[in-house]
C-alpha cells in the first residue's frame, strides 16, 4: 500500500476511534460523579454479547439503523441534511402496513408491492422537500422538520378507528397484514428468536450504495455536486436535478428502514412502532463517515449499546441505570463533531507540511543544477 493510501486510511479511522474513546471517557466521568464504578457497566454489557438471543436482537436492530443511516448518508454526500428520514420511514411503514392489511396477492407479488409502496411513499415525502429547495430555495432542514410533524399527524389520522385503524387493547393498529406479505427470516429456535429476512436487503443496499457512488457516472456527479455546485455545473452537471434526485433516492431508502421489523415481526403498524430511528441514523452516518462499512460498524455499536443496556438494571449488588447507554450514544455524537474537526485540521497541516517539503526539495534541486552549470 502506498504511503498516501496509508495516511488516508489513518485519517478515515482516526475520527471514529477518537470519538468512541472520548465518549467512553466522558461516560466514565459521569459514572464517577454519581459515585459508581466507571468500568463495571461496560463489563456487564460485554458479558451479554455471547448470548445468542442478544446477538439476534443486535443484528435485527442494526439492520433498521443501517438502512436509515444509508438514507442520511446519501443526503450528506450531496451536501444535503435530510433530517426528515424519521418522518419518511414512519409514514412509509404505516402506508405499507395499510396496503399489506387490505391487499391480498401471492407472496411473489405481495412482497414486491409492499417494497414499492414503502419506497414510493418515502421518495414522495422527501421529494416535497427537494422540490421546495430547487424551486423556491427552501432549506431542506426546515422543510423536512416541518414534514416530520405533518407525517406524525397523517399517521394519527390513518390509524383512527373510522379510517384504517384497528384497536387492539389500548393500542391503535393498522390491522394484521396478509400472510403473503410476511417476509420469512432465519429461525434459530424459540429460545433465540429469528433473524429478519430483510437483513439481507440491508446488506444489498450497502453494496449498491458503494457501487453507485464509486463506480458510476451518476455517483460521480452526485459527489461532485455535493463538493462544489459551481464546479459541477462547469462540467455539465445540472445541480438542481441532482438535488431533487438525491432527495428522492434518500427518501426511497428511508422508506425501507422499517420493513425488516414490519414484514419480519410486528406485521402491523401501531403506536408502539419505534420512533426516532431517523434521528439516531444521523449519528450513525456521522460516526461511519458516510462509508457503507463504517456505517455498518456504527449501526452494530448502536444496537449493541441499546440491546445490552437492560442488563444494567439487574446488576448486583449495585444496579446501574440503563440510560447510561443513551448517555454514551449522545456523547458519541457530540464527540464525533469535535474529533472529525480535529482530524481534518491535522490532515490539512500534514498536507501543508508535505507540499512545503516538496517545494523546498524542488527549489534545492534547481539550485544545485544552477551551481553545477
């Protein structure tokens, strides 16, 4: 590997590693301040990792986080902040659940239909922000935040009893989906659970994300437009078209985020369906540096913290609050901003020193030639 490649890898890895270490240190300080062990909570969570049921929970949860983070990362690569992934994912999930409960087709048609409904709903909802940005110059941040609130109201309307809502106990649902829309998973036994079948969809999306961005003209245009709209325009790229396209694709991917859970487990949308997934995905995309491999590791880390933290409530002789994991997740996001800026400044200084050394060497070589002449 060339020296340049080693430095680039070092710069790519340094940010997430520093952020993680800084988050651990700050969390330990919080534990010390509360008079508790700064090490034992991490040990307790790591002790849960060998259990097969916990591993299944982590993989399943990471698949949701991964797809949502890819949607966020697509916007980031275009220099767009799609903060509306949460609304896009929830609205897509509820519409998919409604269609799945009222349309009965053979599985070979039903599942593709549900995937298209989810992608179409997410793309439509994100496309509204895209159209507002390219036609009226409205910030996608403001537009998607407002759309999140509207999506919540639409979901509330859709789940009304006189619309498509079905009350189950004290919970309002969209009704159980037809069996042909249930996506089979990998059953590991009643004591372990099953891995969602759509975990493999998450893997496929990660591969497609890398191929499209790094091996296609569209990916180059998207990255170029995100880096500099004026430079991209000089190369013949329509930046407005790229903004709209990026928002549509980001929304379509966001729409798929809830399907591993919806088609593989709950088979209905209810008030207990997880919210906040899109906001968590922002931190995961940042920690993974918009790289599909980095995002996968970040998603697994987030899922690990979430699924092993309940063990802290049952620790003896001293119980720990499971919110420690939430504190750590928040501190990771906070540390990411600091560490990435520090690494960026360090990288710039290294480049400046390297360029200065090369110029000095070239000047010295010219001087030697003149003396010899």
